[in-house]
C-alpha cells in the first residue's frame, strides 16, 4: 500500500484513511463546571512557555455528558477535566483563554482523536453518569477502582433566559488551548511538541447554578501508576475562593478548519 500524504489517517494506517469529517458535532451536552481562584504561581508551574497564568488565576474543573456525536455514529461518552485561565504570549499570537491540563474520558475513539489531532491531554478514566438526589449533583472519575476527582454541586436551581444568554456571551472569543506532545520512538525528546488552538464553539439552551466544591484525591503509585503524577500536580492548585458553579445544557462543535498551531 501507499500512504497518501494528504490522507486523514489514524493508526492502524494499513486499514486506510479514516472517514473525513469537517467537524465533530456534539448535539446533546450536559456540563457541570466549578470555578475557583487559586495561586498564580501554582498555575504558572503547570503552564508550558510561552503560556502565562491569567491575571485572575482561575481553575475550572468540569464534567461533560456528551451524546449524539457524529463521529461516534450518534453514540456518546463522559468526560471530566481541568482548565487553567491562561494567556498565550507568542511571537505571532496573543490570546486569552483556558489551557487544558488534563481530560479523562471513558471511550477510546474520542481519546485518540483528541490527542492525535488536537493535542488535548486526554487519558482514560471511569466516568459514570451524574449521581443526583433532588437538587444535589455529584460527579466523579476514577481509575483502577480508586477515586481521582470529584465535584459536588448542592442546591442546583434554574436560571432565567437572560442569564443563559450572558453565559453564552462569555464563551465568545474565549479560546481553548492545549499542548500537543508526541515523544520520539526511543522515548527521549519530542517528535512533535507544539501549542494548539482548538476550534470549539459552544451553544447553551438552558442553565442552572449551585454551590460547588472540588476534591482532588491522593493516590499512590502502586494503586494508580498512570494518575499519581497528575493528581500530585492538581493538588498544588489549592482553593482560595470558590467563584461559581454552573450546570448547562446545549451542544458544541469542534471545526477542523478552526484548529491550528499557535505561534
């Protein structure tokens, strides 16, 4: 076989290029997000240069229940991740937004696509559907049977249409960024190492607010060899002040033409 240099391949390449899609369409998405203010130095320690912490060092921990996804033939998955408020101070690009530190997901296909295409720091985790009792919601991710991360939201209440519109407006011109890193085959140095901009467009149709809290677990190498260093880094992001917790329903699109390398 001959590998087409213009083809859209994922491994294994021997089976041919993948079905081309102009965008990943997520038609039904529930997102629970808790934002808190941390220490600027703690954010700086986790941001690769030329990323810098935003003046307001906000950490956002979030959960997503994604359904009706086009590249999964209408299927879905759950995810849980952590973003840092950041500023990309490059030679050509200067952008304010959120830097993706880690994103746990419970399906292989979106993990591969997100890592290999976009540079999203995706890893596998057990991410069940939300636990809900009346107006209290709890979400979590675990690995090897051990809890890694949990959000609790109490007294969740709906908001009016104008608040939904304000939340939607806040998403405009706020960029989601990451770092694509693929090591050399001998494990020393990088075959690819580059900052990326992910062309995500969110749309909200309903929203709720609540009183949220976040817990990063303390795990051991023996129990969670793949997660122990991630959790150790996240625990440095101490909570100084909780800012807000929102539950939103809507959809989003990741458009390939909007994805690019930052300079």
